[in-house]
C-alpha cells in the first residue's frame, strides 16, 4: 500500500524496515522486530478493523464485512504458514486443508470445502453466501452443518468464528517467537515475497 509517497507493508512500516532486519534463521537477533512488523500488518489491516466492527454491536449490518475480512485473513495466514507468495492453483484444496489442519475441532475436509465454496467464494466472488449457507449471530456453535436439502448447507456464527481465527493468529505468533519447526523460514519467505514485489 502506498501512503504519503511511501510503499508500506504495514500501517507503520516500509519494506526497508523489514529488509533492514536481515533475519538469520540461526539467530534470534531482530526476530522480535520482525514479529512487531507482522503484528502491525495483521492487526492494522484486519483484526483492529474487525474488533471495531464487532464493538459497534451492529452485527446485522457489519457481519458480512467481518466475514469477508476473516476470509481474507485466513488466506494471508495460510500463505504465511506455507511460505507462499500467493494462493493459486489448487486454492480450494489448500484453503480447505488449512481449515481442517488448524481448526480440527471445527472442520473436517468436507465441511471445510463447503465453507470455502459457500462462504469464502460466495462472499469474495459473488458478494453473497452461496446455496442456503448463512452467516448467523449469537449462537452456541462456530460452524454448523445442516444436512437438509440435496447438498446441505452451513451456518457460521460470525463472532465465534472471529474468536477462532484470532486464537489461531496468537498461536501462530507464539510459534514464530519460539522458533517452532520451519515456521520462521516460511514466515521470512512470505515477508520477502511481500517486500520484493
């Protein structure tokens, strides 16, 4: 995003801020600053906006845009987890597997694919949910499958779903901080794609 003549990778940081960190996978040096830049990106573009909308207490008005932001946030978190530049070629499969793997208490692969087609693609490509699938509010579930009809449909509680996405985001931050597996390498790869474009 460009603001005041500067290309920014987050609200407060330019690509030079990140590239100047010269992150080394064998050292903890500057990783706290890299995480700060990432938090500024994700919270500034997504989570703070979502929180403001939820705090307005007008979910009937704002629920659709909150879910659109959640769907975009899932896409970006998937790319950070995988260290990929973008999600294309098999996007349905990758997105669905991400939901199944990171939210196994909510999604199996079939339900994740239904979410991808009816909620994510419906909202981002058609500006509406597809089939009979619906967004709901103040329910006791996150995602619920209704088997009625030929294909069935899903109900997604906007606020509860948002809480699950935020919980994953904080788990992911913790994995970066603790240098779990290949998390830092893939995180750095994604940030480099962002900075070098």
